[in-house]
């Protein structure tokens, strides 16, 4: 099923012509209206008319998160405030949040983009959709909300948290589609099980996103909630959800390429990498009015696949991200992505799908402790079993990471549960 078949199946040549036309317009708006871009172009000795093909894009300087902070709150907006209808912001762990603004046209485009992605995985006006993303400045809830409304689904704007009530409504209202972060979905599934109502739920589809989720974790969520879990990707600086998402085949996330132009660069050198190589995703908006962005460095690591998908869409697909370049932990010189650890943990039966990573420094050496939760606390007293399980996990982690870790097995339900994006890494070295 398609929401906008023409756009989603456009022949590549036609799509590229459209992208170039839109790119040129976006560049001239940025250059003419935003001092930030005028300065970047002038410093690089670049004029807008020097961008005459898509391959010239690589000459444009990058935009980074700090540009948003430096221009806080509205300095990145390309239209007068009276044209802005909505503001969102991402919390940011330090300092001021990143603020984004949408015109009426942007809001329309946003809900169209998300609608395409959710229709691609089978959401429809038959659905009762429970939005368990936090409503507010975060783009997740309202981003999904208006797209669900557009396709005619019945929406339960539940927001995140209050998990027992969440489950009660799922049961009483016959929720068919759940919208949340993958980690919250897992927790909702756990609470449903505890309440003994797992088998009474009618939820069949999960529209998840906003954080990484390994295939192994997806399998756990699907088992716990008995649904089909799909992945949506995006970031507030560019749009929010609606940048890319899976189709039913789940072989990569289709980019809404007529609105967002992706590139992959070497995060170290900034050079554009050849097609198919893995690196940092950079995105240029092609139709945003309120907040056009040129070459935004997402810090997300992925790869692009331009082969036509069997679903009929011609749009480029990105792999599930392996993590953000700034999530990468350097432990005794070895690069470790938390997603690698997640893949291991999720396949071990005796442990629950919850974990926490504690990085520290002892005697001038980095240490990595992997805390995992047992499914059955009674084995804690059986030392031989515990030792054997710990050794097995340590061995699997060593094979994947090439690194010695400390594995701690903890009581069932003792690790924190997350209702939004999970925070699983505690890096004590940063103090
Ligand atoms: O998380 C937007 C969103 C909301 C996307 C709901 C999908 C669903 P931010 O809070 O600005 O925006 O965070 C953006 O989250 O750069 C990625 O690192 C990460 N991220 C978002 N979606 C995914 C995903 C929203 N599907 C940052 N897989 C991005 C992995 C994701 N990481």
C-alpha cells in the first residue's frame, strides 16, 4: 500500500531532477535569508550559482548541532515568526535545547511524510492507534499523531508513562497499533505479562523509533507483545519522525527522498563516501520552509542502498543505524557500540532484555561492566550456575567486541525501565 504512490515510486532520473530543482531553491533561500549560511558560503568562497548538479552538494559546508545552539532560539528560521505555527525542541543534555519551527506548509509535508511510512507497514483507517511517545516539545508524539489522523486511524493520545493504565487502555480499547520507543514497548510488554493480560491484547503493529534497536531486541519485543515491529527514523533538526522508515519487507528504511537528500561521509575527514559504504549520515532538506538545513551532520552511522526494493518503492534505503558516532565508547583503545552488546544480551535465554553499561577507569585502565538482569532470581543462590552463565556471556561479548568485560548478573526487575529513549550507558570517566 502507498500513501503517495507517485512520489514513492518515481523513476530515479525524475527524482534526481526534482531534487536538484528543490536543492537550488533551498540554497538560495538559505543564502539570501540566513546570515549563518551566507557566512559559511562566503568563507568557503562559494556562491549559490556554483551548485549546478547534485554532485556539487559536497562543496557546501556542513551544518552541525552547535549551529542551532549558537542561533538559539529562532536564528535558524528562514521565515518571519508570523509564518511559524509550531515550535518543538529537543531537550539536549547540556545547555539550551535545539529549537525548530514549522510553517503551515511544513506541518502538511511532515504529516504526509510520516503517513507514507506508516501506510507502508500497513497502518490504516481500521487502526486504533495508541501514541505512547511523550506529547510535548519532543517531535515523536505529535509527528505520529497528525499522520495517524491523516490516514483516518482512531488515535489514543496516551503519551508516555503510566504504564499500567497504558496496558489497561490497550486491553479495553482494543488498541491495534502501538507507537513508542522500542525500549518502552518492551516495558509495556513486561507489564502486560505481569498483569496477566498479554493474551487479551489485540495490538498487531508497532510503529517504533526515536532510538536504536537491534534485530535481536526487535525479536524480543515481537515475542513479548505479539506484534509486527517496524522502525521509523528522524531527528528534530531536520523534521522529527518521517525522514525514513521501513516498508513491510523490513529491508532497510526508505528515505522520503523528494524532501530529504541523504549523503554518507567519513566522520573523520568529512569526505563523501562511495555508494554502499558505511559512514555518517548527512541530510539536506529540500522543501522545508521554516527551517531549511543544508548538509546536517546527524552523527548517526549507517549505509545507503539504492537498489529498487521489492515493495515497488524506488527511494533509497538506509540500514538500521549501528549507533551514533558520539555513542561510541572507546574502551582501552577498542571502539564499542552499545548495539553490539545489545545483540549479544538479547540472544541469551536466562537473562531479560534489559542491560546497563558502566564504564570507569581503574589503575589508569578503562573498564566496562555489563549489568544484565536474570529472568529467574532463584538461580542467584546457585553459585555454579551463576558462574557458568556469567562466563558464557563474557565469552560471547569477548567474541563480538574483542574485549574483556566484567559481567554482573543482577536481580530480576532491578535495572531501570525507560518510558522514552533508554539511557543505558553510565560513563564515569566523564566526571
Ligand atoms: O527521535 C525523532 C523521532 C521521533 C524519530 C519518533 C522516530 C520516531 P530527536 O529526539 O531529535 O528526534 O533524536 C534524533 O535519535 O539522530 C538518532 O540518533 C536517534 N534516532 C531516531 N530514530 C531512530 C531510529 C527523534 N529509528 C536522534 N533508530 C537521531 C536509531 C534513531 N536511532
